[in-house]
C-alpha cells in the first residue's frame, strides 16, 4: 500500500488551480452546511468561510481506499484516478483554446471520460452510484465506478456543444464540490429530482450539463431534442435515451464565440452553487454569493428560461451520419444515435414536429437577439455569424403566422 495516496481529492488540485488568479496560491472556500458542536448552552457552529490552498479543500482521507479484511489498498487512487488526472489537463486545454476548423479525437475522448468519472467520483456522485447500483459497501461502489466510467458519454456526445467565454465579465466562474453540474429549468433545487445527492437525469429533454473548463471558459451541453423543440415538456425523455453505447460526434457543430455578460456569469455561478453538495470555492470572496448580485434568481426564468440555450439558427434538421470502411461495408447513425434497424431511426412524425418547432424558435430567437448570432460554428466549411435582411424578414413572417394562430 502506498500511504501517499490516502488523501484523496475528488476535485483534483490541478483543476482547482485553473480558477485561481495568477498571483494566488489560496482561494476562498465556503461551507454551506457548517458543522455544529458542543452541547446545551455551549453549542457552536464552525466557521463557514476559509481562505485555503487547493491542497486543503475538496478532499477526504481514504475516499478511494478499498478495505479487504485488515488490508487497505490505494490502487484506485494511484493507478485509475492518477492516470485519468495526469492526462485530463491537456484535454481541457484543447477545448479552452478550441477554434474552428479543428478536430482532436484523443482530446474529445479524454474529456468525455474525465467528465463522466468526475461526475461519479465526488461524495455526491458516489452516494448516487451506491444507491443506483444497490451497493451495500464502498468497495463495490468503487469497482462499479471503474466499470461504468463512460456512463454519460454517449448522451453528452450527441448534445449540442457550446464553449462560452466569461473574459469580458469582472466575475469569473466558481468551483464546486460537484463540478459537472446539471441544470433543468423545471427541476428547482427542492424538487424530487434534486434532493440530497440526486441530479436531474441528463436524458430529460431540458437538461443542460455545464462544466467550467477554466475561470473564463464554460462548456455547455444541451440535448439536441430540446434545442429543436423547446416547447415540449421539460422533464420528458429525449429520443434514444440508452446509455453505454456507440455515438458519433461532429467537431464542426461546436458553437464558439458566445460572450457571457456579467449577469449571465452570475446566473451560471448561482446554478453551480445551488447544485453543489456542500462546498464551493472562488478566487474572490464576493463571487461565492452570486444570489446577492444576480438580476433574477427564479430557477425557471434564468435568462428568460434560455440562459444555457445554444444559438438555434446554427441548427438544421437532418443530421444522419453514414460511414464507409476501408475494407468494405459501412454503418449509419441517426441524429439521436439510432441505428438503421432500430425503432426511431426514421420517425416522420417527430421530424415534422421538430421542424415546425425549430422554425418557430429560430424566429423568436432572432427577433429577441437580433441579426447577429450569439455564437458561431463551422457549417458547410465556413463560419456563419449573422442573418441577412432577407432571413430576418422570413423570421418576422414566421412569427406573424404563429401569432395569428
């Protein structure tokens, strides 16, 4: 057993350092559930705010140590999490600096695995996993975690990806003890979906997954079915919700160039704080209290209900992928990962409904945001960033049609 691997950071130190200012070695950590002690008239509550280094926060002794009789083993920390963390920083850096046209398959797979494991390795994630796996003790839970390390990857792969930028905001992103954060506007923090260690299922239509890549960059993953039809029930399930399967990713669809306002950064930090398990940390003390400065803390109405929504005018119907192999033969995937022989691969009724809803949403968004797109992507080999006057006129006609209805 290696004794140096018994103090386990469930949010790695290298990741925490991405949220410090260049001159900082310590930052502020807020305990939202400070412990009480003493008895009778001498009861007290421990301090909730500390200025500590990353080495001292988001960690527990023996969190990943397995116990076999009288023998303890740290191999999971040393070899499983150790390798994952050693490789992950470079994968995150690729997406922090991502620009079209670019495609790095290794960075994509590395980021997906890291995020999936990061969602499961925290105290909140382990509690969820123990309950979902009906495990009766920690050893089994840690073994299950390694077996299903890619649990969320297929669903996230088929999401619409945004990389948003906070560089023009005085406030930067905060860190939580559960940094892969899930938000569904119909699932407020006290709802059944969010109590205790629970998160809204990432397969629910309106669920977004957000993951700060650094103090200035935020990855936002949105179910494509929600972007195409944001008028559906938020807690309905997206098409093809099966996990642990093959999925296809298109780098040209990544939306970049979205610049977040100060208020939008505050709203993101508010979501991160409300979905944390117990602890958050930030380079500045006042960033720990976004609820004091945000213009709205109504869970369903953040950003008019569309705070995390990608630019819908970059979305097109279709999206099937056909692959040919060197040795002959081929394969095909529907936009939601269905294979040709599966129910749902071609669903004319769903496509008609989504086409109509997307047309309407694009028009509403254009009239709300203006001709200039909130983000851009590499459609048809070129960067698209603005509607022509003809396109805006068409959007106005579409909205006029729906108003008559």
